């Protein structure tokens, strides 16, 4: 229990409740950030169109309420997970099954699932790097939508309606080579290919209004954002949302950086909550 934690290491625990009242101003700030993020998730992305992403958001918001995946969870890890999900859900859109797997079976996903999932994008893009980017984007959109849903459920509010795609809604890229020369690489960290530092094409990032110097650290294989480098726009959305919901990305490794104004928790306490949650949901990171 929180009252038994060593408060000398977590100074703000005696001043505020982790599950207590949230200041009205902070609640409004979080609400606005989530609404902006949700609208962007349903808009045009890196390699997926606005229509495709809006459909993924709708699926992701509904996925946690579907109890059909519980039988697969009881089975635990095993071969042909994606085929088992497809057989169970019987959905016409193959991408829907990927969303449900990411939403409900994260701790069961492995390299075999990853490779099988990549094949589902062969009809959209012939190149393997672009298929990697599409799967990465699907994961980013799914995780983002569920994060937004979790905020509203936890605070007792209704999840905002997903905005309908407006305008042309085309994807921003057609090829990974627009921002990565020579293709993605697989490092010794996990099984998702990424952009490595030496292959960054600055012009591709500038197209998104991102400066090379501000983005290059994301390519460090040990950082959690390295696997999002194949989708720089989707990563930028995550970074912007993160600044409000958590802390600026640049402060993640700066444990003594000043916490932004208006936060009721200090940095050690934020990490305590984050670590406890990550352990509860069996987050591989």
C-alpha cells in the first residue's frame, strides 16, 4: 500500500493521493490533449490514410470491451496466435484482428506473430520496409486510442466521438526511403526494424516540421521510441501527447529535470505509478 512506501524517496506521496482529486485546470488540460490526440489519430498518417486510421481507432476503442479474447489468454503463448485470433473473431477486415491482438493480448505477441502480421499489409505496399511501417503505425494508433480511452474511463467521463475524416486524407509517405536511405535495420534489441542514425534523411523529417537534431536520439536502439522511427509522424503525435500526459520526451532520461507546472506528483512518484502499471499489464518494456 502507498502509505507503507518510503516517503523519503517519494516526497509528494504525503501531499497528494495518486487516486485522489485532480485540479480542474489540470483535468481540462488533459482533456484537451486527449481530444487533440484522438482527432490526429483518426487523421492522415505516415503510410495509412485518414479513412484507414479512423477505422483502426474505432476498432481500438471497442476492443477492450470484447471478452472473446479471454479464451486465447487462458491458452497462453503458442504457435499460430494470429490465425487463432482470426478464427475466434471471424472479422472480414484482417487488420481488425491485429488491433484486437495488440489491445488484448500484448503480452502474448512474439516474433512469429509479428512476421505473420506484416504479411497482412502486402496488399497495401509491396515493400517489406513499408509493411513494417504500416504495422508500426497500426500499433501506434491502437495504443494511442486505448490510452485516450483509459483516461476517460478512469476519470468517469465519456470517450469523445471519433472525428470523421475530412478532406483528402492521403498518407504522408509512399516509401521509407523518403526519410531513411538504404532501408530499415534490425538491431539486437527486440524484433522490430528501425531507422538507424546513419541512414536518416533530414529532408523527409523537415517535411513534417521536425529538425534532425531534435529527432536523432530516437534512433538509439535502447530507447523505447526506436521502434517507432519507421513512422516519424505518428511518433511526433505520441511525443506531443506525452508532453501533457507525462513529461517532455527529452526529460525521460533526466530524472532530476523540473516537472512541468501544474503536476501534483513529483518525478519519482510518476515513475512509481508508471512502473506499477507496467508491471500490472505485463509490459515487455
